[in-house]
């Protein structure tokens, strides 16, 4: 009887221990859930724990990085405009100026001109091709020990059909030398809608004459440079 009673007591004590363990485990689980918030609750909780401080200043600039690789070559550009150069000369001696005192030139798209050096006339004269377009010639004239200045001649609807730049200082001048550098340009037709006109023509002309003495003569050398249309 004593052994049986002891077995029952041990069985009761074991069962009681199991009940206590279960109760304690359930209580611990409930307590853990109460203390630890769920992920969903934590995600919606406002962050009041940290305070944003004042933003600091900008730090020093760092070192420059390495140079990158060279890029591919670009496309080939359009061809340059053709350049037209015209050389003009006048050279006569011993008073034999007939048929030798005039040289002609062309300003493409603008008009034609001529240089004359004779005992009666010394000038560069220009004839615009389009009577309905305004054309101008501006030049700088230089003469040793004499005048130096900028001059302009124009052809408009209110002027004559041509204009000129004189090389002499006065009519009948017996001795003269000097040079001019200038440009001839033209606008489009006055009734046009606008746009670029013909390319201008630049020039440089030098002269030297002596109509007195025993061997009168004149020499003129000039170059006219124009930009044409690229082919």
C-alpha cells in the first residue's frame, strides 16, 4: 500500500509540474507580446525619438577626377567657300597710255569695275549689276605725307548708276602715289523678303604716277578677293 501511495503522489506531482509549466509558458508568451510591438504597429509609429539637428556647412572640394577617354571624331564639315582672287595691273611709260591705262575686275553677284590711270583720270570706278539693290564701297586711303582717311560711296535708288574712288588729291595732279584697301558689298533687292546677299569683295590697290618730265608714266597693282559658292 505504501509503494502504491508513493507512486500516486509522484504522478500527481508530475502532473502539477506540467500544468505549472504550461501556465508559465502561456504567461511568458502573453507578456512577450505585450512588451514587444508587432511589425505593423512599429511601421505606423511616428519617429519622435530622434531630433534633426542644424545642417552643417559644405565641405571642401575634392580632388579633380581623371581625364576621360577622348570621344569619337565628329562628322566632316561642309566644304569651304571657293576663294576667287583677281590681280589687276596697269603699267605704261613714255606717255604711251592709249589702250594701256585701264584694267577691269568683277565683284561676283554685285557688279563690275575698272581702274583707270591716265593723265586725265585716276580712279577706281564701280558699276552695280542690280539697280534695285543698294550697293556700297568703303575704303581706307593712304598717301605718303598726305591724306589718310575712310571714305564710302554708295549706289541707291536716289543716286546715279555707278560710283568711284579717286586716287588724286586734285585735278591735274602731276605726281601721285598711295594705296587703298576696301570692301564692296550689296544688299538684296529692295522688294525682297530679306536674307543674305552676295558675298562681298575686298580689295587692295597701290599706284604711282608721274605725268611730268621727259618720261611720263603710271603703274598700278591691285588684287580683288571674293568668296564664291562651294562646289
